C-alpha cells in the first residue's frame, strides 16, 4: 500500500482514517447471492407506500418468466412467458391462459394458449383473440373452439429487427384513437452475439396484403402504429424501449433504460409536412430530478453486473399512467415505472409544463414499492377491471443481457436461474377486498347500449374495452346514443370516448367536433382539434371554431391548434399561427409546431422575430437561428449573401444579438454549399467581421461560419492569422482574446503550430484555454496527442482529464494507446466515467474489448490484503447492531463523510446511496480503498512558484484559480499564476489498514448501520 508523507498543510492520517472514499465505486462482486424468497418471504420483503396493500394473484408453477399480461372482457388472464431470454431462440416462449377455479382471487389453473414463440414480450386483446409481439412479427392468435388453446395463428405485421431482446418490438397497446401502438427502436448492434441477434430488420408490411402501406426496414428504428382492418400503417416520430403508454387523454409516453419517462410531444404527421425543418428529437424528457434519476432500493445482497450504474435508473421499463379510479385522486396524475435491476417500482407525478409536462417524485428518497429480494424483477404494470395495479415480476437472478455482463457470469451456467419462477402482484388501497373479476366478467356479453354507458366508467379499463368492442362490432345502431354522450358536458371522459368511438365507426360529424371545441375541459378541446383534422378542411364552421381558440388559456390546446393549423394555407390561418407562435415563443415546442407548417412564411417570421428581439430573452434568438438554418432548401445564394451582409452591417442596441443568431443559423444550414464560388466575396467580409467587428457575438458567429465557408486566400487572411498567433502567445492578453485567436488558427490548423498549442497545456494557463488547445490538438490527425497525454497524464488537472479521455476515444489507434495506459496503471481506471467504461467494454475490436473488461473488473489484490479481508468473514456472517454501528461511524468515518447530508463532515463523498451494496463489496472497499479511487476524490500535489507545496483534493477549477480542499480548514484558493506544476499522486485520501482500528464485531455493526435505510 502507498505510504503518504504529508506536510502540516495536508491530511492528518489519523483523523482521515475513516474516509470511505472508494465506497461509491461499483465493485463487481462474484459471491453467491442469497436464494430467492418464497412467496411468503417475498410479501414480507416489500416496502410499499403507506395506505396500500399487496397480494399475490398468480405464481409459479402456474406461470414462469412472465413479462406481460392482459385481462380480457370475460375475465380471462393472458400471460406472456419469455423463457428464452437472454440467448435461447429455440422457440420456448408461450402464452398462458390463467383462471381462478375456486374464486378466491388467486389463479389456480393454467392452460398453454399458444407456444413455440421465440422471445414474445407483449400481448393485447383484439377481436376475439390476442395480439402478441414476437420479433420480427406481430401475431394474432384466436381460440375458435373454446378449449382454451389457440387454433388460429395469423401474422399481422412483419419486418421488425430481431436484435438484442431488450431492444425489439414490444408492448402493443390499443390507443384512444383506435390505432394499435407498438414500441420499437433501432436495432441494437450485438458485438458478442451477432449470429443470434445480428438481424437489423426488413421492410415492415402486412404480409399478403398487396398494395397496402409499407414502412422502411425496422421502421427506421421508430415506434409504429397500425389499424389492421384498414391496412393503415405509420411510423411515430420517436422510439422507445420496453415502455409504451398513453394517459387517459391519449398523449403518448415512453421510456428507456436510463430515461425513465419522456413524452412524444409532436407527431410524425406534422413533422412530415415541412422537409426543410430539422428536428433532432420529437420527445421531451420529463424528469425534474435528474437523468438518470436516483432510485432508492432496499435490496439485500444485490448482485450487480459490471455495466450496472448503481443507485440510478438503469433498466426503466413498463410505464403505466394510472387511470383505474380506485386509488386516491392524486394518482390520476401518476406514472408507474418499473426498475428491475434495482428491484423496485417508481412513482412519478406529472403536471403540465407548456406544450409538454414535468415529472416529480411522488415520494422523496423512497419508492412506491421496493423489495429486499434481489430476485424480484418488476418489468410491467397493468390496470385491471377492479382498478388495481398489477405488477408483473419476471423473477430472475439476472436481468442484464450477457452483452453487458462479465464473462465469468456468462460462463457460470447461471444465466437462466429463476426460469421456473414468476409472480403477478395486485396492489390496492388498504382494506380493498379481493378481486371479483376472477370469477368472470360479462362485458363481452353486454349489449351495445350498455357498452356506450361503460364509456363513462371511472376505470379506464372499462372505457377502453367498451370502445374497442363497439368499434370491432361496427354497430351503427348506437350512433345517436354516442353522439348524445359526446355532447354531455357532465361526463368529460365519456364525451372523449364517445367521440373517438364515432370516429372508429366512421360516424364522426362536425357537430360532435364542435361540441368538443366548445368544451370547458381543455383536454376535450385538445382532442376536438385533433378530430377536426379527420373531417377535412371543407367545414367552414369548424375552421371558424378553430381560429377562435387562438387565445385559449390552456398551453396544450394552443400547441395542438398550432400543429393543426399548419395544414391550412390561408391568410387567416397564417395570422393565427403568427399570434400563437409569438404568444408562446419561449416554448421551443411552439416554435417547432409553427415551422412544421407546410407553407411557413419564413420572411415574415424572420422580420417579426427581429422586430421583437430582446437581449434579455433568448426565445427570439432561437427562432432566428431555426429560421436561418432552413432557407438553404428554398433560398438562393443571393438571398443568403444578403442575409450575411445584413447581419454584419447592422448596428443596434442589442449588440449583435439577432445578427449573430442569423449567422449561427446559417452555419447550421447543411443544404447550402458555402464553398461555392458565389461566396468568395462573402468569405472576405466574414474574415473582416471575425477579426474586428465591434460586437463580440458577431465576431464569434462569423468565425463559426468561416469554419463552413473556409478561409479565403490572400494577404488579409495571412495578416489576421499572424496577428492571432501573436495574441495567443501573449500571456498578458485577455483570455477571451486568446481564445478567439486560437479559434481562428484552428479553422485550418497549421501543423507548424503544434508546439504553440502544446505550450498552452500548463497549469499556469486558464483551464478554458487549455481545454480549447487540447481540442484543437485532438482534431489534428495521428496519435501524437494520445502519446503526449499518456506521458503527461499526472500533470493534467481533473477538467483536462475528462476532455483528454474524449480525445483518446476518437479512433481505434488512440483507444489502443489508452487501453495500454490503463493496463500499465499510467491512467487510473476511475478517470473514466461510467459510460465511457461501458463504451470501452463494448468495443467492436475483440482484443481491445476483452482487455477493457479485465481492466474495469479489476479484482486484483495483494495476498496480504486478501488475508486481511478474510479475517473479517465474521463481520459478514455475524449480526451487526446498527445503533452501535452509528458510534463506529462517528469515530472512524464521520470526519470525512456524511450519510444523506447527516452524521458527519462533507469532505469525502456522501454515503447515503450505498445501502443496497452487498456487504462483501462494502467490506472490500473499506479495507482495500486503493483498488480504485472515487472520481474527484484523489489526492493532488501542487508545487508553487515560491517553492512551497500543497496536497489535497481539487474541489473546483476556474479559468484563473484552483480550489484545493485540505482537511480541517476551508478550501485554499490558489492562483494558476502561482502554480509551477501539479500532479496526481494516484492514491486515495483514505489510507489502508483499518483492520487495525476496527474490530470484527464493530465492522459488523458498521456494515449494519451503512446498509439501513
């Protein structure tokens, strides 16, 4: 172990003895986990939100490996069993049909409805059977003879990619608009299992339906909606993983592993109208509490894989927006999200935020449902006929795919541990009686008029199923009854479903749409606007009603109106769009909606944006950038040159704000060939503006545009470059001037300038200038920069190290140098953040990938340390006392650490999120801290120009100073001009040898204290 010799200004080894820095690191532990809990133990293991109760409704051996479920209108429960995950494509998947024969609310009979499926993962009731997603297909199964087994199998859709099972078509849902929605995303390239999961998909089509709609292969990696009866098929504007949900008003919500909840704000049909509008993302991330957001597991003996980011969302799936009508009213705006890796169900609250929404935590620092059982794997949620929330528990030892696991686990033979287990839980408010629906439902036998009444039921399960049945029956005898309900103001949800049912019956009328547009309920007005699109544009009274909503008080209504009016090219529609846009211009989604119009008036919008421009509001700035990034498709070279000349020549009180926005937007215009000879004179103007314009913002924007147009040849350019070199090499010049000079020189970097750029990589220089020089060097070809970084790694400050790692990853040869530096301990593995570690461990190059996995697995220990750790086996097997452990923490740890902001000093990392770590992992990190050092908590030595030195943690950096945290005193602010050199010592501030300070029983007590909630 490293022995530190510290001056009086450094950490005192005695008082620092408890700094558990390495505890926040992910350590892949290979110890055998505890056995899965039986059903009784599982129920006792749950921590559920106060006021709720949980019970088992289905369990092994009736079901195993459940991933999805459906309860039909007769009370039959269909359960998808995905036995083949993660690697078995032999056709082991099946659908079970469960029933409750004795009526006690627990399923006791199981029939194989259909089998020989590959990796089925979603089910939806449709017609007289079910739809099942099983890439590359969406199947339809039906039992025609009533024996509980399907005898009809039809392929409705085909062409989806069969790539990594976690990333394929899934979760079919019947939408409010009578379309069926399926989740889908781009084929995830497999590097280790190409034979099994290398399929990238084919054209998506209705097989056997000649002339029907066809989508590109795998729908270009986007989710899909379709109407089988009409052979309609469309791509959505976004993609999702194993999450696909609508709220009760029909808005679409998705999620993926780390982004647990996002909203598809603008639909594909609007974006398709204007091919000149480039939108990077049609979705809005809703989390207002981080992304990936923290989660709070209570798992005992959790066994996490090398790619698992502990303490945050890493496997979010199975989104369900509650609408069952049984829970308290606050749950009408709650989304449930499963997190199987952390063995919990998260609840997020939703509230409006302009055109979209914002999510918050329902509970602070705890989850709606969490289990101590490491085998509890919630993957999906379902709202039943009783309004209860049903949780599908896959119940496996491992939930990660082998692509993302350590090799020894893959080879252990344990990948399928738990494939004979699985449970479905029912969550209800305390005191709710058992489910009655298991004794049978009569919805299927309901007459049409009764089904219409069910459209107003408080439970979305009844509303959706009644609507589906009415549309399926195509019974027009209830059209008048539906039309009456659609105008009944006292039943908003009944109005909503009645209107959409009329659409499904091809019986929608202007009167119904007008009633919704005139509703007091904003969500009905929003749906009325959408439904108006289906009537066509020939109804003058509907158009008049739409235009009357341009000052609607609800932002979602205004957004939908702006989207819908984009199809109309009339003076009145253009005027309304202008009013809507500038009334909500701070909402970026309103800008996108306005520019999605099939005939936006660019010139008028640009003039109005410039007229309204305010230097204190960046909304118009963003709009101008968007507008000028688009005209390359429709504008001539003369128009673009005129725009550039106007922007450079104009002088007003906004100091170049709107002018720079024009130039910035043009620089993003990929359609215009700025290298064309028509721009020769423009390049000269830009050089002059970039080097001497009175507005710095215009200087920078001109410089960025020059990167696109290229520098003109000739004397003026050479003079500017020479002057820039002089400014860059002058340490007395202003930092912003030196950065600007460096940017000029980097447009066409001269190899002869390499030494100049390298001389900037010194602690004396402002960190921003160092990072900019590093970026320029990284953009130059070759591996010279990688060799330099390796040789000088110990001198690079934390901010530079992060940028430097990015340069190493730019190309295979540089990455090879990085891997070698990691292997030789020149660069500590903790210098790479979690996602860069994952990147290296999933490289396509087989040799480099294997080396990276060895590096980041890093279980190497000296024999002495192994013996020390082994001597504490009693701390793992014995029972600890958490109250005594708090005293141990106070004596040994609180000098550097806090837990959740309490109990100690915030010098080292807070230990509040480590309670779900395995005791073996905690013990290893306490006794062997130098195995790895927590990012940001390594020890640095700074040598000063006056001959003194300092040691401590670099807490912050600014362009001119470094703040060094020194234990026992306030951080010392050191000027960069006073720093001669700096280097990382490569050791943790927590010394080894705690086995001499903490007896075995006290260690058991400490572990108990650290692991308690």
